[in-house]
C-alpha cells in the first residue's frame, strides 16, 4: 500500500473488514440505528439544547435587522414570536422518524430520495453546514477578540486591506476555530452535557448584560418609545420578510432534526419540549437584545445592535478593573454560546454527512471568507433567505413522504440494502419523483432570488421569494404527493397512519449474525421478513 493509500486508510471510519465501498456507503457506525444504550436525551436535554441554541449572537443580529428595516421594537418582537412559533412544528414533524426509528438525517433522506439519491441531500446539507460553520466561527472569533482585549493590548495589523479583515480579527477567528476542535470529538449522546452547561452559563451572562446596560443607561433607552418608520403595505411585507428570516435561520435544524431526535429516550422527549422551548427561548433572547441595544443608544448616542461591538465600547476610555472583568465574563459566555450553536447546527450535521461524503468542514471554514457575509445586516438576511430555499424543498419532500405517502410505515432494513426490490431502491437507487419535487421547490424561487441580487424582476416574484421557506416547502410537498399518486411506489397508501417497522429490524452492536458482514446480515434478514409480510 502506497503512502496515499495509507492516508486514505487512516481517514476511513471504523468498519468490519472485507466490506465493499457500496457497503460502507450504506452501513457504518454513524448511519446504523442508534442502539438503546446511546438513546440518552430526555425532555430536559432538548429544553437545555434549545435554550443553549437560542443564546447566540446570531439571534441578536436577526432582530436588529428587523428594527433597522423600519419596524418598531414590538413589531419586531411579534415577528420573532410568530417566526419561531411557526417553525417549531416543522422541527417536530421532521424529527419524528428519528425519534421513532432512531435513524439520523442521512438515513431518513433515503426513504424519500433513495439509498443513492439521498447523497445529494446530505452533500447539500453538509456544504451548507460548512458555510454556516464558518460564519458562526467568525462571530465566535469576535467574542474571543473582546475577551482578549479585556486582558491584553490589541495586536497590530499585517494583512492587506484587500483581504477584507486584519491580523487581529483573523487570529481570533483561528483561535475560536482551534477551541472548537476538542468539542467535535464527542458523540451526540455525550455532547448533551455541553448544551446543559451552555444553558446555565449563557442565560446568566445575558441577564447580567441586560441589567448592566439598563443601569448604565438609567433606563431602557429611546428605541422602546420609537414608532415604526414604515406603514401600510410596506410595513406588512417587511414584517413577512422579518418573520421569514427567523424561519430561514432554523432551516438547517428543520432539515437535520432527526439527528438529535434519534438519541431521544422516548418519542415524547422530542415532541413537546421542542415545540415549546423553540419560540420561548428565541423570543426571550431577542427581547434582551432589543433592550440592550436600546440602552446603548442612551449611553453612546447611537444604537449598537451587535452585543460584541457594545462590549468593545465598554472597554474604551480606560475602563475599571470591574468593567474589564464583566466584559471578559460576558465575552467568554458568548464564546461558549457560539461553540454550542456551531456544534448543534453545523458540526453534527456535517459530521454525520461526512460519513458519506467525507467533507472537511473545518478547513472550508478557514477559506470561505465568512466575514464578507457579515458586512451588513442586509447581506446577512439575504444569505439566510437563499439558504432556506434548498433546505425547505428537501424538508417538504421528507415530511410528505413520512406522513402522507407511507404514513409512518418503514422498512428500516431496506435503508441499508441495495437490493432492487427494496422499498428505497426506486430506480437505480434514486427516486426521481423526489428530485422532480425538490427542483420544483427551488425553481419557484429562482426569479425572486435574482431580484434579491439586484436584478429587476416582477413584484410577484419578489413576494414569492420573501416567503421562500413556505413556497419551497409547499411546492415540493405538493409535487411529490401528486407524482406518487400518478406513479405509486411500494408501500405507499398503506391505509391508516401507523409508525411501524415492517422489517422488524433491530440493530444492537455485537449481535450481528455470524457468517457475513453487517450489510449481509441486514440483507438476509430483509429477505426473510419480506417473505413473512407477503
């Protein structure tokens, strides 16, 4: 074996000897159903997860873009409540297969797109996760910068202006990237402890920041009393775009909701805790962000919408030791916040995806220049909207498949089988119905997307694009349903809705059948169970 072959061997995930690449693609430790011993997420863990996920700089930036667009603070807050309240059921709906059958997003996608067709979905989600990982890591780097500034002088700049950044900011970005590395080694069933820690540390820091700013400003500031600067139709569509930015922000977690739900102790643990904690957590954090920014206007004469920028202002003009320590603690808490968010929304999804596509997420985060996406709130919001177009179309197909087409009926063994008579083999392993629906969900938003880039397009196309998550989801779901009515697939329209595995597949490590690989055992068991059902 040459040097290159040895490198590839070292990068392979653990697997039984003698398996082909097709078998490795279909079945490895990251893809098989989660064994009972690793189903450790109780309802409180999902609550802690969403509290932790809501406390991050990104949540503040979204609500700031709403107020900057002309809405009053209470109108922006209503948009936050509605946006996250609407997206929570989508998370719960798509999480359900994971909670019932203990499989992750790359495997759930096989039920609708096919055992091979799902590769594009997982690649798409993984690529988006890499981009988003870089953005969140850059924001985390700004937290590192403020924390270090509270202790040491600022570094000099040695990068050219054309780079779009400077030595200090890039070094802090790299440090955050480095800090993140140890956390990615923990499996999902263990990483819940990080979210529990974050759900304690970050709210304490947020409340401290909230009280500190009110005391420093001697009140809540002028933004609370300021009315909206837009009215009529313009205000209505601005509110629609604002609540859609909340939904778009969650499009990643809607898509890969099965990843965490697969670790749930019971299906109920992934239901009500998520349905309630998502809108509640994000709305409370957004309210804190509004009040803090309003107080900043009373202190400095201008609203500072980024909490990190505001902490940086606290360090100007020879601050006291107490101020430095306060800034250090809050910045440190935001580092934990960004770390937890990046792990939950990006690292885990890309990590599970990489079991199939072997992407190097951390390297891409370094080379994608994420600071350019955060130069203004408008570019940031535009990115969120474009991001959701692709993922909402995938989610539309997946949810329709589970609840409408096969109505909860699964053949888990077929998810790991390349047999042509398997439910999920479709046509050469690809379900062209799903791809037709997926592309349709994207196409309806293409013209509006062109308008968002500066081109002149009809106003109707702009309105459709402003609701891109719903239009993408709705069109893909409708087309997928119609195509399945015209061209039925095995197992479709089974009658009543019933969540049952017709293959009775049960994976427990160390209990594979003797005389063959894991995949061979699955295939043989599939054939026996098919004979029983027939």
